[in-house]
């Protein structure tokens, strides 16, 4: 039987860092709200509000909070890996991967399989080429990029944690310096393909800040925030970097794909800013009712993230099915409908959460003696397949399942069926690699 939010809240260990749980929920919630606001759907297709109203792109300096989620991930991964290492598991790496990925991969793979079945049915019926339908099949998997990157962070936690323990802030500086060098090679010397290294370097640098927080080494958050904000402003004002901290349709340079030094600076100021709020927020979280709310939200946050675009598309689909006009995006009528659409999308997301939340619940512990010294390489292969499969699916979308539509992933073409197969095979390898006795880790 799954414990209630009240029971989990009452069982919270005294030393738990509750602020980290709040940041995880708040960052995903902000991303969801930002996606709902930015989607500009009309009878002609799905556009981006920020592209239609460029003045609003400055809002991304507050709404682009994925760096906060990855920062929280670094904190949690450091505590979890150290806790597991102290227990001297046969294969620490394999057990760590399985423990960290259970609640991430299961809801993700369920989402992928449900949507793949729906996409296949739509295309078999001959309705997959419509403007809105085709755009929806491309759009719905795009947020999975974040899960692919997160898997890479989990995979690299052990070696980067050792680097942190030896060098502290210098390890972060090395990653930040390497990301700056990549941008120099990219923009000054035109070195081809080098920019893709920043998918790892920028996000792993933000992840490294989480290690520093875990050891209490972010002692001057105001200085970190000021340095990051000043750096981001200067880079955007005088460098080749756009104002928006999310990708814009048709732009030559994106701060997001691949990530840039400007996005890393943006992440630094966000991390510093949230650290400044840690003390008052911790006092607030000591209230039982507030903490119960955070615990409840934390238990379904990934499910809500996975299904929120489906809910938004469902709201627009219902408008069309009822014969209601879709006003021109960014017009007065469109803005007037925004609160109603967001409330409807929230309600529909709650329905999806009710249906699929059980897949996010922690799995029952395994018993027995399976697993062994070979678990580490198997786990490494498994998580590699998972992250490549999920990243590939975020690029291909679910359109063109029947005609072999593909996208290029690290110089190789990949189709949606192949990407799904890689993710499923990788998840199975990770599940089978760890010792059968599982340890439930905190954070």
C-alpha cells in the first residue's frame, strides 16, 4: 500500500533538507506554466508566443529554471551516492543507477508507450498529416530532452563527485572554462560540431554546483548571483548570444540547443538567487500543512511534467471539437482566454496524474542475491542506451512512424521506433544490473 502524503510528511527525518524538495517542485511547476503560456496554437498550427512578441523574451530570465532542477539533482545525487557507498554494495555504481532512475524511467517509458500507440493509431487511420495533429506529434516528445540530459548527469555522478571531493570549486571552474573554450572555438574559429560538447559541459557545470551545496561550500550566494547575472548581461549585450534563454524558431544561435556560456551564467545567477532564499523558505517549510503540500506535489511532479503538454493540446483540441474559434495568438482575445486555458490544462493534468501517478511511486524492494561485480559495465551500457534513446525520441517526435522519419543524433540517423527500443532495452539493463537487494535513497 502506498503511503499518503501526510504519512510521508510525518516520517520526514529531522535532518532532511526540505528546501531542495521545494526547489524540485517549483522548478518543474515553473517549466509547466511557461510551456502553457508560450504555446501559441491556432488553426494554422502551433507557434511560440515569444517569437510572436519578442519583447516577452526577457521573461525567460525568470521562467527558464531548468538550471535549478539540475542543481538540485547534483545535491541529491551526491547525498545518495555517498549513502550507498557507505553500505558497501557489491556494485555501487549499478545500485546507484537503479535507485536513482526507478522513479524517472518508469513514468517516462509509460508516457512514451501510450503516446506511441496513440500516434500509430492516428497514422494508420490516415490522420497524422494534419497541421495541428502533425505539430502535436512533433511537440509532445520535445521536453524529453531534459530527461536525457538528466540521465547523463546520473551516469557521470561518481567520477565528477570524486573530482569535486579533490578540487571543490576548481572542478566547477574547469567545466565552466571548458564550456567557454567551446564557445570560442565555435564563434571565433568556426570549428564544426564543437558546440555539441556544451550539452555536457554546461549542464554538468550546473550539476557540479549541487555538489558544492551538498558540502555547504556555497557560502557567498549573493556573489555567485551577481557574477552570473553580470556575466549573462554582458554576454548577451556584447556577444553573439540571443536574449532568450530558451530556443526560438528559426534563430541562428540558441542559448539552449546547444547550451552556451550565456546559459551557464544564467544558471549561476539562478542558483545564487535561490540560495539567498533558503533560510526564509526553510522556516516556511517547517509548517506542517506547507510541508505536506510539498511532499504531495513531489510525489507526482514527474508525472505532471510528462503529461502537461498532452493536457494543453487536449484543451485546444476540445475548443476545436466544440466549434469554438481559436483567436489569433497574442491578440486581446487570445490573452483573455489565457486564464481559462491554464485552469483547464491544470484540471486535465490532474486527471492524467490520477491515471498514471502509480508508475512514479517507488517500486517494492527486491530480495535475493542477484547482481555482482559485472553490474557496473551493464548499468553503464543500459543508461547510455536510455539517454540516447530518449534524446533521439525528443528529436524525432512521433510523426512519420510509418514512413521511417528520422533525425540525426550525434551524426547518426535514428527513427522513433529505434529510439523507443533503445530506451526500453537500456531500462531493462539498468534494472537487471543492480544487486537484487535495493536500497531506497533519500532526496
